């Protein structure tokens, strides 16, 4: 049995993977939790900047309920787990579009290319969340003023992954983050880090991964629309003159800016496991599970599965299902109890001998917020 023969090496490597991750998670909790001292059941939902970073990218991972960091082995790994880029056999690129309620949408594109005989993989990405124009309302004009505002949130950066051996890879992404709404902006820099250890257990492929996401600087909004003029008392006495109480002077308005608070990024530590209970030359069934410790919401769990079959030498089809179990809402009832469940599928076609195109779709139940639908188009060289 493989585990019996390699028990020392296996547990040694497992410890090597776990220790940095656990230390990093403890560090995140120590330095990135501004709500220390609150009651234990206090939720951090809505207390972080750039929460658009937590919205999943790519139909394949979303369809598996976000239980994807250990399974990510294509270009979408640039979002889920940078180490997953180590599986790329050639250049890949993809574009993903996500529709959200209230006119919000997220577009994300990325590309990566292996180098040094596949040991080093370099990539880049850009994502944007667009906010549809909204009419400005005031106390005097609750039905609208006729003026509109809009906004956006972006992330952009570069990724590097390295295959240290045929079983272990690691990756890191550095990214810039910018949010803007009504001429008020905020900027930050952050890092994503991940590992992937792939081997066999009971003669079945198994993958173990850890990631740390959005570890970076704080965000603070600044801009022209925070400008104001402070109106002092209209008159004041001149203390340098005798009879000051009888001598009054006009006082000019003072220019000032509203001071905004600094907010932490939505940082998380994740551990994931994926296994192929059944795998042949033309069919693969994968089971995946994932745990996430977050500073922006309670801990979450996810499970997912993927069934892929090669129809022929050119076509491959896949079906996917998953459930992301989040505990930030405790009073769900009726159909809202299905919140977090997702499903989808995709097809891949080798249009040329060494080039393929894949199209994926995912649907996610969002409970009170209806649903998400994601479309992804991928191009790959083999």
C-alpha cells in the first residue's frame, strides 16, 4: 500500500504544507480583524472593503459550489488557486461574464503561458464589476434629481506559478485594487498565495491545496465629492483690540474634506481536497470539499462534484454540481434554504490538432437575491 510505504514522507510533506498555512491564518486573524473584542457570534458581513473580490469567477468553479481550489487545473486557477496554473500544458486564456441583481455585472479575463519546459508559468488578469447608472435622490427630491451616478470596482495583476516537482506546485498573485463611486476612489494592493500537492491514495488521484486570498493593504475613500466648506459663526470678536466685545468682524468659510475610515480587505484562508473515485481514459468523476476561514463572514464549507466524459477524440462534455454552505444568514426558510446551491456544465472541442475551445455555464441560487448565471469562454493550446 502506498501510504504504508511512504508514511513518513507523506506526513512530513503534509506538515510542511499545513504549518505555513496555519501560521498565516493565525496572523491574518491577529492583524486583520478590526472587530476583536466583539461578541463571538458577531458577523463581519459588510465590514470589509472591495467585497467584490469574494464573488467567484469562472463557471466551472462556481458550478462546483466554490469547492474548487484543489481541482483548479486550467486558466481559471489564476483566480481560485495560483498553484493550479502548474497543470497547464500550453498557453490558455479565458473570459467570464457574471450577471448579478440590480444591474450589476462582473467581467473577468486572464491569460497564462508555461515556460522553462513547463516548470514556470506566468500569467496576468483583469476583472471589473460595473455598477449601472443610478439616479441621485435627496430629501427635497425623493423621486430623483435628474442627475445620475455610477461606479466600478477593478482588480488587475500578474501571477507566477512554479512546479517544484511532478507532485507539488505553488503560486502567487500580486494585484492592484481600485473602487470608484461618484468621483470618490480607493486603492489597495493585495496578494493571493496557493499550493497544490497531487498524488494517489488507494490508487486514486488525490489533490490537496491551501490558499490565502486578498492579503493586503487597507482601503480608504478619497475624492472631490468629499470636499465641503465649513461655515463658522458669521461674526467673531477681535481679541487684539481694546473693547473687543464691541468690535465684530466677518469670518470666511473654511475648506475641508470629510475624513473616511480605513477598511480591511476580505481576507480568507482556505483548505481543499479533491479526489477521483472513478477515472478511466474517457471518463472521470471528481469529488471535492473545501473549508474557508474568513475575516469578512463566518466560516464556510463547500462540496462539489464534476463528471467529465470524452465523447470522441475531439469533444469532451462535463456536468457539475455543488453547494457553498455559508452561515451569514440564519433565518432562511422555504426556497431560500437552497441558497448557495449551484449546477452547470460545459463542452470542450479540439478545433485543431493542438488547439481547443471550451464553453462553460453555471447557475447559482442566491436565496433572497434570486440567482447568478455565469458564462465562460476558454481558449487553450496543447
